[in-house]
C-alpha cells in the first residue's frame, strides 16, 4: 500500500504538476515555423510565344497570355515540438505544431502525421494573436461540415481527424498572410515492456503505404518532398523520465540527445518548473532524467529505452475516481525469470519476409541479418519454411524442412540472394504462411518480418485472427520508422509478441530473447482475484504470457482503498499463485488520462472485432465511447473555430505540407516519389499525385502524366462549346502561366515543358477549369 500511494503521488506530480500546473511550455520551446525559399527564374515556355494565339489541327484555338515575373518559389514546412513525461508504464505528452504563412494570400494547410498507435488523443487547441481556441470533439462528418462553413466565412479553424490508428490529418484554414498559428495536441500512451526494459516510441514521419487493390477505406498517404530537397521542417523534443526507483540501461536509440540527471526537486528547480510552495511527500525521492534534442530532421521514430534497476517491484497501478465511478490502469510483472524449466519443444517456424521496394538497401540488409541470426538458433528437431513476398511470392523450399546443416546452408544462400523490389502484397505471403501443412506435435509459429508499409492492416489482422489452426504470430518491424500499427496488430491477432528493430540495433540479443520465449513455458490460464468489485476489464480474458511480458489491464471500480490482488495461473502444468498490494484512489481526479486510456483500449478492442468480421457492426458503440470520453477515433474529429473573420474576400492558397521520407527508405523503390529524370538539364524532375486529382464531372476524363520533364494533361469527352482554362500558380499565389483553349472535338492535349521553360525548382498548383467545374493538383519540380 505504501508503494502504491507513493507511486500515485509521484505520477500525479510527474504528469500534471509538470504537464499542467507548471506547463510543458517551460521544458523546451520550439521556434517559429518557416518555409525554405527556392530561387526561381522568369517563367518561359518556348513551345509558342506569349500573347500568341495558335490554331490547332481540329480548328480549336489556344491562347497564351503574358506570364509574370517572380522572384521565388517556396516549399512549405513546419516546426514540431514534442514534450513527454514518461512514468512507470505510461506517458503523457503534448505535440506543438507551428504553421507559418509566408504568402501574400491567406493559407490553408493540410498535414498528414503520425502519433503513437497505442495512445489516446484527447485534446486539441490552436493559438493565434487574438487568443486560444479549444477544440470540441464531434462526429467526423459534422465536424467537416462546420470546418468548411468556417473556412467559407473567412474564420480561422483547425480540424484534426484520425485516418488509421497512428495516422492523423490536420487541416488549418485562413492563416493570415505572414502570420503563424500554433496547434497543440494532447495525448497519453502506454509504454511497451519486455524482459525488464521499457520502451517509449514516438513516430515523427509516415512511411509510404502500398495500397493493395481495392484501396482500403482507411488508407492515408502523404505527399513527399524530393529526397535532395532540404525541408524547413524540424523537430525539437524533450522527454522527462520520472520513476519511483533507480533506472539503468537508459538510452535514446534513435537520436543524439543531451541528458540531465538528478532528483526531482533539484532538476525541476533548475528548470524553473517547481514552485517554492510545492513539496514532495516524505519517502518519495525518485530519479528524473531529462532528455533533449533540438532542430533534428523529423525522419525517424524517437525511441527511448530504460530498465528497472533493483526495483523490487512487481506491480504498477494508476487510478482515477470522481466520487461515483473509478478507472484504473495496471501492469503486473509475474516472476518468469527462471527458465530452468525450458523444454526442447519442436517448432514449425514459417518465415514470411518482405522484399518489396520499400525494403531496398539498408532495411533489406538488416532483414537478412535477422534471418541469419534466427536460423542459427534453430535445432535439428525444428522445421523451417521460407516465403518472400513483394508483388509475387518466392519460396526457399517446396515444403517445411528440418533444420539440418545442409538445409541451413541452402537457406543462407537463398537469404543472401534476396533482392527488394515491387509492391507489398503482404496478404498473399501471410496466406501462404498460414497454409503450411500442420504438424500437431509441434509449436506452429509464423514470423512476419517487414516495415509494415501497407494500407490494408485490417485484412492482415483478420487473416491471422481467423486462422483455424491457431498459428502463433511473432512480428519484427525493421527500419527507422516502421508501421507499428501493423506490427502490433498482427502479433495481437496471433497471440504472439511484436518487436521493432531499428537499423542501428544489434540483432543478437533480440534473437536470443525470441528463441528463449518460444521454448520456455508460457503462463497460461491466468485469472485474477481482485479483492473487491471491478468491471469492464480490458482485456476481458487475459491471454497467455510469454517470458518477460507483463499483464496489463484497464478497468472500472466503484470503491477505492487498499486491495490485495491474487494472480493464479499454470506454468509448465504447475499451478502458481502470486499476490500484489495496490491502492485505488477515491474522490481523486488528478490523473484524468486514466479513463481516457480505458476508453482508448475499449475502442481498440471493438475496432479489432470489426476488422476480424470485416464490417462496421461496432460503429455506434465506438462513437459513443469516443464522444463520452473525448478520445479521438476514426468516426470523430476535433474542431476549433476562431470567433473573428480574418479573410473577407475568400481568396486562399490550399495545399498539403509535404512530408519527409523516412531515414533508410529508398524514395524511388518504395514508391514514395515517382520522378522522371531529365539528364540534359541536370537533376531536373517533375512529380504529380494522380490519386489526388478530382474528376471534372461524371463524363469528362482527366489524365496527367509526367514524362521526361514534361507535364502532359489530356481532357476527353468535354463540351467543345465551352473554353478550357489552365492556370499554374506558384506558392505565393501568383499566376506564372495561363492558357485558354476551345476544343471543338471534345478532346484536348496540353503539355508544359519544364526543360524548355527554365522553370525553377519548387512547388506549383495546376488549376483546370472546364464545364463550370475546377480540378486542382500539386506538382513538384526539382
């Protein structure tokens, strides 16, 4: 009881005296966002002269007006500042995004970005010179309608939507010229834990997603900057680790950081974060570590790891109670350290390996390193299968083979010869892996090794979850910014475990842990005597635990106070029982993210049920949970609208802020960027996003292609009696090219030659007006 009370006090202090009462603003302020100018020349197009009207073969006329001089084009960017307090198993934080408008017109920004897939997003606000505007959570369609209405009325508004569990879309309209807006998003998350080590992983970039046909409804894909383009986007982050015990093995595996250690009072006092009248309770003397990085490129996950040094602890519990209803979040760490009972289980191991284009280069080499290390630990009694997938499938053996020296040599040769290219048809690899002939005397395991860059996550989850043979799935995410949503979901569907391996991580310890887990006895048939009333537990049934895994449970309770919780389970056919002292608070709402984390976990369970059944039968229940607890989900959105009108005439530049390609990912092989190189001009490229084009109407057909530095536009089945207007604008909103044509035949072909026009690098908007409709798309030239 004493520990639980102190832990609650500590985490209350850590999460809210630092995050709320003292404000996260004091632990590191991000600088204002800017846009990187790209020198530009006067637009020239030598295909025909400015001011000239020419007659096309079909009798149509095409007129080219005079273009305008311009001094610069710009590529938009933003500054992000992440501030996180990490406690014992959980973390609370804020993401600040500062958008600036260097344009001469009002600006609407759209930004696609990730947040932790195991987190709950439960607040948003935006700040301008006229005040702070707090968001309300609404049904998504209603929020989008109100956002559009505010945009049309000239009001500033911010809309935050969830595309997938860890991908979000931020829209911000009517940013005044040469002004800035700061958006703050509040979230809470659970830390991952394995074999004594906590890991906090915060994603900063969305990797390119391959979308198998038909395109998944929840798929979100950003636009990317060319790899040679230096974005003005940057990332600052500060992470405070406050625990009631001494930590060891502290590292930031992803970034170079500055560290400051000390007891909580001295560190906070030095940072100006601790009020003089505030005192820590007697007996609480935690260690605090402040980890900081400034002006880094947001192209990989932030990954922080730390261990529990001689904590003597076996339980962590947080609770919240409003006088009527209480919520708790708890982790139990059973004593599974002893592996003396390890038995030589025979294993059927099927490796399903991603060799699609996004794995090209360093990720593929890391994948091969993982494979070699895994098969070195195989025993002659084990059987192995190897399936590599991209657009097609390839196998090392026609059927499972025993791990003999001869077969292992053949497998190594096959691994060495793997090459990465093509699409990510993961579902075909998973299906073949699950169809490997079953041997009931062996433990059947599927090891999926991938970066997870696909859009059809629900399909993968459903396939593994519904496998009639109960195949266990272990997943290994490889890369600097993997799709952790898929990695975690596939492992959960197969009752296995997930592990993300960074490009800089050593492989040996991970493989040792994997094989030890596979061969060691699981903790099965787990039940808990709560010593009092509890309800709505997540998970409702505790799954079997692998060596080094905790039991993490969220739930509700009515009455607070001390409790003795008793865990009973089977370990290698032996019944074990352990007891844990916890304290649930009463009439204490200080740690208010606990009910939000419970709601987030409840929503995830319902979303998984929908994925397994391939329908939206739980939509109403998910929506109700989201709105009741102010936790964002795929059916809701946060909306904040400013009071005053700042854009009276309605003119505005609208565009997506391009993302940065993750570190180690080949931009071309991954499909993130599709460029045509013009060798006669040096490194000149043109790229378009065809998937973002809007049709002119149901009959007219619009196609755009980039070839050899030329942008081609073809219009078919249009009304030849009405003129077609094509305008190109730079990012200052200035027209740099304008064309008008009448097309009697109903077909128009138009091209813009970047090579001949001496067009400078930058981003441009192509606007096509035909038949009283408008289509817009963004193009990049480099």
